[in-house]
């Protein structure tokens, strides 16, 4: 019997239209906009100025503070300006705008296609290179990966979990990555295992990707300690805590981290990025982005440089259909609608989903009927029907008592609600206010 | 039979007397001496418990008034000056006459000035929309029009105008309790000095972006050109971060600045119609 996490979860339509289309490398655009804040934590500090010539892979912004990471130029060209530009956050934030020239890679980067399987780097070197390469969690959360690799003192991990679940509907970038770059992934996982000093690694994959599972099982025979585990389809299985529960049946305590139960979770994309950083000295300057939608002409998976405008991707996938209602950055469950197509692809852009206007708007909001479907589907065991009014009417003490901070914003409650209530909207508001209150209390 | 009645009366009376003695002793022992003036002061306060004074409710404010030696720093934005004068008599302390203030919405981005570029259908709260993106218009500083300020007003003094999509303050009802100022996630609302006949002149914009960008987002944005600064004879206007600000204390309501503004970002409210304008209207 294949495993899954026990509590809650929903089954949205999978709609993996782009699953069959191989990764295509997109042309380098004429101009790239590289935001300085593409990760959780402090924005990076720019080290280039207007008019500077930069090469592909050159550092243009340095990590500032503990939770931060480096940012590299994804193209060769001239820095046009460092200004605030609209990004996928919906606001203007500091970004480096680069006009592209001929593509010349910075020195020391191995751009060859050969797969380098010999691991010579030690744990410290792997962690250092992860930071240098500006690697963040590519599943979408964009948490700087080097922090997850350097375990806090006194904590020990015994198993590494690799997240190939891709439970978001529509998205297929991880699926294609596992199929086409399996060997790189395996070496990447071994590097991560070495950095964490663990001997076992599990790759969790939902069994709507049987080809990827079969391919990786075949490959894993050659690599010691790596086991591929198929998982029953259920959203949000790709969430860290749910995946840990499903794979090794350990429960991360409320407010705790996976390392508290002896494990660390990394995305498959991150593992490949670590492979490239350590074995090829290649920083994180491109990523795989799924561009898909029911009405799209050619749902595709593109390998694009960071900073490419979303519009370029949509044009490459056959253009925006006339009846488009929403363009979502990320998957349809957790993604966020864009209000401009000129925003750049960042390290966290896993997909662009085009939703037709008929499906784009929300249901009209009516009264809560106390059906408790939201409670049934909440994978964290929370009570969304209670948290929403707590946040709506400012009952922050109640919200805190009811563990609002445990919510990981998977959106299952809003998805299932028959009354169309904006549960997650208010819970998000509650989360940010409650964490502000807790911070001010500590001071 | 009569014995039972007598015994019962005696027993119950004895119990009553004992309880009375205990209660009396306890009341003596745990007696809280409260300044009787607190009650008197509280009676004079509006009992709105709005928190505008910065304290949790009117009772706490009354206690603070009685306790403090110098009460010039304590202000109830809701109380009339007569009520405060009465409180001053009760306490025998000088009360600073607070300058009356009124809430002012510093955004004039109606749909015609700030075209809609998208449609928001999330939860109808500014705090939520503001956390998500710039809003239905492109301006990242402008009013979202979802009415968080209306929600927090305890005095029914602020309402959304469905035509402009902007909140409007009823000056007579506004007590300057500060709730809307705190409630607005974009800090658009400001408390300004109340003038004669509710006259107001202020920059209805808080956009600090460069002129071109601001103008692109909204036709009535302040573009930071500085013309009003030059026009002002009282040094009341300052220009900082591409945004002009009229100091309500220094401003003498001379109306020299408003016609200078190329984007009409300076609003004049409750003034008589200008002569030139009136003539132009007659000609039309």
C-alpha cells in the first residue's frame, strides 16, 4: 500500500497539461529585470552600479545578513539601472535591470553537458558553494538552502527527504526535471547527503508521475542510500511537514523545524541546482518554469534565465488566449495572480498558469453553514471557520490560541468551502498580525 | 410547634449576624480607597471607549487624569472643550485646550483619474488587498477603497462614496480619535487642524515616487514639481521625497498654492468659488 499523510488534504483536478512536453531552453531576452529580493529574508546588497559590464553568472548582489543569499547576473550585458521595478509581489522593489549582449559566461563555470559524478567537495565546501551560488528552495518557498544545510548546534539529521511530489495542479516542471535530469539529480542528492552527513535519502513522488518514478528507481540502483518512494495523490503532500509524515511517519512539532525530528527536506530542483553549483561552479541563474493552462496552445516547460519577463514565456507557449481571466504566478492552489505580464521570472517562479475568465473569479460569498469541511481538509488540524472571524474581528488572542501560525497557507479550506468564504485571506492577515504581536512581545 | 419556629428564627438570625460580622471585617480589611473624583471625571467623559486618548477606555483615562499632576499631555479627542473645562474644575488642574482636529483622506484617485487595470475579488478588506498587491489601479500608495477606515470608525463619521470609490469624512461627526489613521494600511488618512467653516487645503496624495511614475499611475498625483512651495508665502509647504506637504499649523489658507498645481493634487474644500472660476462658469 502506498503511503500518504493521514490528516486532511484535498483532490483538486490535476490538469497536468504540460507533462508530456520536454524542457525547452528559451532564448535569452533583450532585457532582464533581476529583483534583489528573490528569497525569504533580507534583500541582497547590490555590488554593481549603473553602466557596469557584467558576465553571465557574475555576482551582482551579495547576501546581507544571516537569512539572505547571493544574486547573480543571468545574462551578459550592461547594467542599465538599479531601480524599483514591479515584481511578482505586486509591488515595486529594488531590482537590477540589465541590457543583454552576447552570452559570455563568467570564468570558472563549466557549461559543458557532461555529467560529473565524482564528488570531491567536503561538507563545508558544499555549504559554502550553495551560498555562493545563491541557491534557494526551488519548490516555491525560496528559503536560502545553505541555512537548511548547516544544521543548528546539537541537532542531528539521520535522513534526507527529496521533494518530487509536485502536488500543485498544472505544474510539471519538477516532473520534467526528474525525467530529463535524473543523473544530475542523483549526484545532487548525494552532495546534499554529504553536506548533512546522512546515509539515507528518500525521494517522494506522487504516483501520477509513473514514468518519473520508474526512471528514478532505475537510476537509484547505482547510487547508495537513495530510495524512491511513490506516494498516493493528495494535495498538499508537497508541504514539508506532510511529506515527512507520509514518508517516514514522524510529526514535526508545532512551531518546530523538520530537523527537530531528524530530517531535512529539499526540492528536486534544489538538488539539481546544488549539483550544478558544486560540480560545475554554476550559480542559480536559470530555472524550469511551466507555462500552462486549459486554453493555452502549447503548454510547455521552459528553461529560462532569471529576470525574463513573464510575457516572453507566455508568447513562447503560443500567446495569451483571448478569454484569459487570470495569470497566476505559481500553481493554481497557492499561486498569486499577477497584475502585469512584465514582471520577471524569479528564483521562486515554478509555473505560470493561465486561467480562462469563466473559471477565474471566485464564488459569491455567502454565510458559513458550519459544515466543517474546512476542518476536515485542513492538513494541520486547524479550524479555519473559527480562525477567519478571529482575524476578521481582531480577536488576535483567540487566533493565537488556536495556533493560527501553524497554517501553511495551502488553501485547502478556501478550495473546499461551499459558501465561497475567503478563509485563507483572513487567516493570512491573522498570521501576519499575530506574528507581529509576538515579535513586539519579545522586545 | 412554636419551639421549632423560635429555634429557626434564632438560628437563622445568629447565622445572619455572624455572616454580617465576617463581611464587615472583610470589607474593612480589603477596603479599596478610590478617589471619588474618578467617578465624577468619568461621568464627564463621552463613554465612547474609543481609545483615541491612547488608554484602554474612558475609565482608564479618568484614572490617568486624576493621578497625573500635569494633565496638559492628556487629551480626549472626543470631549467638547466645555466638558474638559468642567473636568478641569473638578480636578483643579489646568487643562490645555486641545486644538480641534479632523481626519482628512489624502487620496483623490477616483476611477477616472486612476483607471482600473485589474479586478480584485478577494476578501473585502484593505489590509488583505494591501498585503497582496498595489490594488485595482496601478498606484501602490493610493486608497484601495475597501473601507477598513469605515469599519473602525466608532462615530459613523466616515463613509465610502460609491461614485468615487474613496472614503469621505463628515467633519461634524469626526472626533479625531485616530482610529482610521491607524486602521488604514496605507497611512492615507491624516489628522489636520480644523479651520473655520471646515475649510481645508491639503495635498491629496502620498505617492513618493518620481513624477513621471506617479503621474502614470494617477492623473491627480503629486509629481513633486515644487511649484506650490514657491507660491507659498508662509513657508508652510515642504517638498520631501517627491511629495509636497502643507503644514496645517503654518498654513494661512491663502489659496495661493492650489492654482499652481499642474496636476490639481492640492484640494480646496469648503471655500467660496474663486472669482475667475465663477466668471468662467457664467460664460459657459
